C-alpha cells in the first residue's frame, strides 16, 4: 500500500521526539533531516521536499510553539497542517452542474486502467443517488467499448455507444444530447488513450472538450509511475484544461511520491484515488484524511462512510440491537461479513483504523480465506441449523463438512466463532448497563 514506508518513518521520528522536553533548533535539525530522507525515499520531488521541510522547521521553531509542552504532538500537528496544504487543502470537490448533466471526461495514457476507473467513478456517483450514463469514445483499442458495456451492466448503469466506425467527437456530442434528453445527472466519457502522448491524441481530446464543455476533465495517472506522473500531468494540462487528477493503484507498491508532488508542481488537485481492484475501491480524495493516513493516524471518517454506503441506518440499528440482545444467528453473522467485504479489501480497511498494525500479504490472504470458508460452511447448513447452531451433533457436523468440502474442525471453528461473538455481545451489554468501560484489551 502506498505510504507504508513513509508512515513507518514518520512514526519513528515522532517516537524519538517524545523523549525531548521541548522543540529546539538542535533536535529539530535531526528530525528535519530524517523527514527529508523519508520523503526523498518515497519518491517525492526534491523541490516539494525542500519547501515542505523548510516550512515545517520555520513553524516548529516559532516562539508560540516553543512555549508548549509535548514536542512530538507539536511536530505531528505542524506536519499534518503542511501535508494538508501540500495535498491541496479545500480544492478537491466535484464541480457538479446544477443546470443539466455533469460531464466527466476521463483522459490518460493507455494501460493506466482508465476504463475500469470510469466504472468505479460511475458506481461512486450511483451510490450518491445519481442517474449515470457512460459514453464509450475509445474506438481504437480492441474491445474497449465491450469492456465499458460489461462494466456498465455489472454496476447497473447505462452505456451509450455508436460502435467503432465513428468519429469520437460526434459520439461525445450525441452522448451529451442523450444525457440531457433522458434526465441523466452524470455523463462519464471514456476517451481513448495512447501508449505515449502524440499530437493526434491531444487534438482529439481538445476537440471533444471544446464540443461538450465538461465540468470535470480528469486525468488518470498511475501512482506507481512516481515522478513520471507529474510529467504526464503537466503535458496533458498544457493542452487541456484539466480540473483534477485520479491516482490509480494506490493499493500497490507505490511509494506515494506522486500524490505528494502532483498538486504542488502542477496546480491540479487530486480528486480521487484508486485503492484496489474492486468496483467499490475508489475513494474521493480528502487532503486532511490522507494526511492522517500518512502520519499513521488512520481515517475513521472514510471507514464510517464506507460502512454507511453498504448498510442503511435502520438496518444497522436493527442488527446492532439483535447483537446486543444476543439473538443474532449465523445468517446475521454472514450478512455482516458480506457487508464488510463490500466495503473493500481487509488490508485497505485496516489502514483506516487508527493504531491498527500492518497486515502482511499472508495475513490478508488468511483472513480472506477464513471469510470464504465461513460462507461455504454456513451455506451448507439448513435454515434451522443456521438459526440454532447450538443443536448440531457430530453426524450433522460431518454432513456439513462433507457438503462444504471442509473438515469437522472447520465447522467447529465457525461455531466457536459464533459462540465467542455472542458471549462478547452479552459482556458488552453488561458494561453498557453498568456505565463502565471494558478493561483495556478485554475484547
């Protein structure tokens, strides 16, 4: 995941600073040196690193700060404020059109996942309650239109296409006419890319932009590209009026330098980040939340938003009440597990929880496997057995194990998990009634 190494280094720097009684020029020199090295190793542009460290040092040595008590907390706050400024502060919102469909024009090089990202954006907008239409404009890449149509069907939105024997500019105009006539709130235009920037590509994109006047022209860049992402953004912005950047593959081995450099060096705000392969793995970009993640403080707000997206408030209240009463069944547990799966990958969710230790690839795979095993075992039970797993005898467990392709031990593990959860909820209810907090580490 992007920023992992940078987060670990920031955490180490802050830990060392906790041993200091106050911020001084001497200990700040050491901290700034380590911050500088950490940012450069994360592939952040040297101009950005220089400006960032200079601003942090100046604010850290201010008289108002020196009078305070906790140096590590001071440094965290200063770094947080500077990261938010670096990442774009408050200019990351979407310019929705109040008088018709909002047109999103997706541009970028071939191979960055532009069509898939268009699909993720479509689902993100649909989840906001919007009526979405795709416009398939990539008439060059084999099966590009088929791919977009398949994605549209998968997420339940419409797709407009005139086939491959058409001028993409004409297709864009007709897609906009359809969106206006049929009351679509959003139109996402999936344009063609190239393996490298050329005059023909840029002229076609310029013509489309001139004709349809999109509210958002979003450039998709690969976060794994590092410094090249900034170069691509500058070239596209010189020809087009870019309104934002979408960083893809932020869940990969990207060092994070692109995210920390692109806004400062190009002036183009980051609007979205791709954090996985699922259609749900697209997050609106919030500089303050990203700063929290980089500094190792999690992102509870995004976590809550993801939960709200997969479960309505009434259902959540009903499920919580059942759990607190100890009445929930294996069906309920399976339903909750599926809700968690819809929120994203285990690794991505763990990143949002403050203080959550880093999960290795092996740990993530093991967790995903346990969830799959849980589902197949529960689905091999009868409805009555799922409601009353406490009645299961050896012969029934053997039948369930055989039907699910698992072992009796696997079935027993599922039942113990249910019993443990039920007991935990009883204890939580007791603490709720008493008004006391459970002991640290109790659950």
